[in-house]
């Protein structure tokens, strides 16, 4: 039976089950929080980001969730330095030029601090002389560190980044560092081909021709 779970990843947790980069002082990974043999992440979330991750034990479902052609939007709560004006929000919405090309149109708006937001460890470093605010940003692509690069491009560096939703799945009701099972969706498209070996054709039951002595005894 296919399994799909959602997880609220804390800050500074690697989005994988093992840490091969620091054997002397292992960093926290998904295995510190999730004890579900056979599941793996459907998409990544940077170590210094927080929020929603989906994990599954089904390769077809994993590919469907992560494939950009399915246009599964992702919404982020972004704490930024400064207060973006309408021009900055418009640039985020229409697309900003990055080193790897212009981003696709997105949705961007100012928002209040998310209610019931957990305290981050370590806390965010803010400058007393510079205000900060929260932006809700929804994108339909997934370039490396894209949200951080987008806000920096319009003059508002990201201080804290939380992924709130992936498609229809959200963080609602899920405490930081916890996970729960979800009802897996039906992946559209033809089912996988049968794994049974092909049938062998039946032997011919036709009688030998009258003139064929090689088949007669």
C-alpha cells in the first residue's frame, strides 16, 4: 500500500536521512524525526529553510509530485529585511532576472506574521535600525535557492523562509518537528505494466500433411 506523509521540517535539519558530509559531528537529518523505513523525500527543502516536506515510498508518486510539468505550486512565508513597496512586489509577481534567467510569474503579497508561529532555534538575527516584514510568495518552479535569490534581487534579503504548502497539502495543524500520514492521491496516467512473464504461445495441434513422412513413425 502506497504511503504518503507530511513533515514540518525544523531549521538546520538536512532534507535527507543520512549525513555523509560530516562524520565527526553528524548534523540532524530526517532520521532524527521520522522512523518510517522505505520512504524518501518528494523534493528538497534547504537545510536553512523550514516547513512542509512530503515523503513517500512510491516512486511514481514521488515523480508526479516533483515533475514541474504538473504545475504544483508551492507557497512560502518569507521574512525579509525592509518593507517591499509595490514596485518590488510587482517585480516578484512578474518575474525577476537571476543569473540562470528570468523567473516565471508568481504571486506575492505582504502578510502579517503567521499566527502561532513557532520560535526558531537559533533565532533570526535582525537589525534594530532596519524594519522587517513577512511576504507570502507562491511560485510554480523550483530552482536552487530561488526564493532567497528573488527577494535579494528586489532589495529585500530573506531572513527566514518557511514552506507553507505544496499543491493542496499545507502545514495546517502540524507542529514543528512532527509528521503524519496522508491519504495518497491517485496518480493520473496509465498503470504500470504487469510484472508477470509473457505467456508462451500454445503448441500447434495441426496434423502433419499426408506427404510429410518425417513426422510419421
